[in-house]
């Protein structure tokens, strides 16, 4: 259900963030901050908007992507290209803790709103810059969507099956990785400023490429010392076997049984206790080297049973096994329900609608979903008049001039 004023404040209550970003990396980062109580003021161009507002699916003419990523934020319109817009931006950051932006490197500088200018207005300001390649290097000014990061990080090369082409993820993986990096780095900078006591802001440089590249522990060391690169191995794992997706009589399950005791139980369950004594499968290292041969024993046993029966029998042996879900399964799952992972919000544009709850779960200062993505410029009066103190005549002129 929608949060109420009686709910406790989140752990970031009192943190003010001016959001000059858009799309997924910046949008998801500031959504997480807003979920936990930060006051996020999101600025969009008055004549256009965050491209996410154009992403399908739509309900009553409104993007459900935007409803998700824009939640808990306040939305204003502001043209940063103009002198008046630049002046307003500097007013907004005067009492802010942080700015988040994800323009191509050098864009804010061209608008005379680079970090030095922003921090002249507020020396305690933390400026988090998200870009495809980072703010430096020969590719810094090139366009850098998640696709190039997923390609150049090494992810696509290892994703998929060995007899097929490299595989891009069907989700915005690099953007989400960069968003999480941006959140943790912003909070580290706040800690350094306020708890360690420097009292000063700083610039944080986050790239999509490096955020995803960092998810390959051991691969750099492996190539440096051994000259070896990781390759596509489908649903197998380089350090765990058996581990795969198996087809049942009526669906699919994912199974991992690399721990020795679990594998021994599994061998008994599938009526092949002799596998434990087989040199090919006697320990996890041996099983990894012979994963395909091991699957020849497991796959037929699973294929002749229903998903429910497979789960019951394997779980009885303490195997790590789960059905392959789509969203309809998630909605019906008792674990998700018990954890309150999906909540319902009453939205003025789309009506009552379910959305993901906040994550992680705090015992004393939990996050909450106050509202979903607002309308374009919905909070202009609240921010420009009530907070910055502009009079109605000035606001009307700024609107007529296309500044807001």
C-alpha cells in the first residue's frame, strides 16, 4: 500500500539531491536514494523530457518504465542551456548535498555548469558524474550506452553458449551496475564529508564500462599470470558442478549441487549412487572438468518428472534448486509475498498499481514508496515559488521564455 505520514523516515531523510540525469543509470541511482528518504529534485527540459517517458509499455498514455524509475522524486522543468536556467540550477544546488548527472563527458562544462562552477556555489556539494566511459581517456566524449559497456567489459563475450554468438543481456545490466556504483560512491562521499569531517564535497566519476568490468573478479589476474581468457560456457560455471538449467516434463529448473554432501545426496536421489566413486565426479574440481558427462545422468532423470516433483525430491536432499520463473510466477510466489516485495500504490494517472518494494529492508528506518513517477514539471511551483522564493510573475515569465 502507499506509505503514510506516520511511517518512520528513511535513513537518507534530510539528504537533498539535484538530479540532472535521465534514462536508466542516473534514474535508477536517484530512485534508490529517493526510496530511502532523500529529497530528489529531478530536472527535465521544458520542451522535452526524460526519454524513459517514451518507453513502453504504456497505461493510460503513461510509460510504466517512468512510473517505476521516477518514483518518490519531485519533478521540475529547467533548460540548462540558457543563462536563466543556469542561474536557477546554481540556486538549486546552493543547499543541496549532491548533484547526479549522466551527460556525455564535457557537456556540463559547455553549459558553464561543470563541477568547479557548481562547487563555487556550494563547496560542500558532491557531484556524481555517470557516463559510458568515464570523464577521462580517449573515449570519454564518445556516446556510451549500456550496450557498449556490455560489449567492452567482457560480459557479452562470456555470456551465452560456446557454439553461438556473444550474447547481450535482455536487461539494462550495465546501467544498473553503474547506478549501484553511483549510489554507494555518493554515500561514501557524504560519509567522508560529514562523518570523517572534511566538510568538503568532491567529484565522483562513475563509468558504465568500469562498473560492469569490475564484476569479473579473478579474470584480470588470470589473464595477467596465465594469458587465459574466460569463454562462453552456457549455464555451467567455472567453479561449480553440477550447475545448469534442466528441462522438466512441464517447465525448467535451475540446479546447483557443487558442495560434496549435496552432490552425494543428489547421486542417491537420481538413482546413481556410483557417481560418488567415479573418478570423473569424485570432487567438485573433477565434476567441473566433466560437467557435460555429469549432465548426461542428471538431465534424463529430471526430464521425465514434473517440475513440482523434481523440486520436492531434490529439496528433500538439500539440493539448491528452483523453478524458472516469469513475472506471473513471481506474483504467486509465497516467498515474495512473505517478504512484501511487491506493494500497491494509488497513482493519479494509472490508478492502483503494483510496484517493487524498496530494497534492502531496514529494521528501524525502512524505505517506502510514497508515489510513482510524477508528471512533467509537476513540482515547479513547489520548488521555484515555495522553496526558492520566486514570485508568480517571475515564474510566468520563465515559463513563457521556455526556461522552465
